[in-house]
C-alpha cells in the first residue's frame, strides 16, 4: 500500500501546489483538527471519564446541555482563540458570538461550529460529531459583530466535520472537492483516506424521522409515501431507511454511499422554518454535499443561497443524492 499522507502534508501540498489554501486558513484548519482529536479523547472515555449525562443547564436553543456539549465547546474556544487566525467564533452552545480576547492577535476568519452534534446519542454510544464552518470577515471595517457572520453559505471558504464513531474521521472541503481523513491513534494524526468524494446522483436510501410524519406538509408526505410504496408504486423501486439522529453521521453515510437526508418543516411549530440550524449545521454540510456532486435545498431554495438574518436561524433541510433532492424540491415548488 502506498504511504498514506498526513493531514498536515495534505494541506501544505494543497497550499503549495494549488494555491487554494492561504497559509492562515491552513493553520486554522490544523488547529480545528487538533481540537477534534482532543474532543475524540473525551468522547471515547465515556463512563470512565465522568463526561456522560447532562450538565444541568440549557443552551440558547432551549436544549438540555450534555457535559460533553460544554467540554467540546470549551476545547474549540480554547484551541482557536490564541492563534491569530480568527476575528471571532460562534457556537450552537453560546447565545452571542465569542470575540478573540484583546491579549491575542486577531485575524480575518470567522469560525462557527456545532461542537457536538447529536448529543442525545452520547449516553447510548451512538456516533456523534463536530461540525464547523469558516467565513472571511468582510473587508474594510474594524471590529467584528454578529452581522459579520450573517453571510450566505456560498461564502464559506472551508467547511468540515469530525465524526466520533467506530473510526474518528475528519471530512473537509475548501471549495475544490471533498477529502476524508481517518485518525491513526498510534501516530496520533489524521491520515488521508479518501479524495474527490462523490455522492451517487440516484439512491434507494432515505433518512428522516418517520415519527413526525403526521406533522409534515403535503409534498413531504407525497415524497415519503412514494418511497414507501416501493417497486409497485410510482417510483418503481424499493427504498431503505436509516435515521441515526446525528445529522453529521447521516451525512457521512450519504457522502460515503449516497442517500437523501431530510429534516422538513412541520406543523408542530409552524413559525419555525425547521429544526436544524442554518449557519453551523446546514450550511457547512450543504457545502460538503454540493462539493461532492450532491444537492441541498430547504424544499424551495438552494440552502447555500439563503441570506441569514440571525445567528441561530433554523432551516428545513433536504440534502444528498442530486436526483432525489431535485424531486422532493420539485414536489414542494409544485405545491405552492
Ligand atoms: P430528532 C441532533 O440533535 C440534531 O440536531 C441532528 O443532528 C439530528 O439529525 C436531529 O437533531 C435529530 O432530531 O427530532 O430526530 O431527535
């Protein structure tokens, strides 16, 4: 087997040969990757490390925080605030943006993250992960505010996630395709294990929380009913279903073998566009999916085109194999 290359070597070669990764951005991603390794160590301790269970607090989303949610958030903040790459950070676990303290140099990048996606799975040993997104601060004005983060997902300069599962895998894109790295625990470094990842345009596998079916709107009901009708129905093929309840793990499966992931609007909270967060869940994962030849919409518009209006904005999400996303989006547009 040819010698596998480390994340560091990969990033330096991409920077040197393609000029696609500025040095400051390369260094930022290396810091995020090191933070993910530290999170993996805490996650893997489980009951041995007093990291399970709830922290006795709620986040801005009104969700009960797990101990590991807070640990992961603190690891990412502490790892990234001193490096000089960032102007500020934003997290699912923090209401306001986190400014780089004045004692440290500041950079032009903005880092957003869901420090531990799928935390309801932590205590039952099911895959979870860290999702991150990188933007550049607009030129020409001093300081940084929440408004600097309110850029469409198409403005991302990098995005990725780390899944803490049977393997610890880091998936990355800088806008020139998707690469995957597996943590070699003996070396203590991420090693390149997949490049130019592509999502099949067709699939027979959908991911949705079926227990919410009665709350969906008509086009969503139609799409899933047709999948369930199988080979004798209008789709003339059988479908399989998967639902991990960790978006990052469902998306990793889709990047690996295809599929469609859906968390739609539902009538339980009609004022809410969806459950998932736009800036640090849907945007980075949609960026990766599109970079791998897939598609991502909110049922009507391309997710990466959406103009955010607030930091913790929510959105409906339909992403994965291109032809399936196009079909379910067409059903929604026809119903308007
Ligand atoms: P439900 C995890 O809390 C999350 O934000 C996503 O990772 C996941 O896909 C979804 O919520 C699961 O939601 O309603 O099925 O528990």
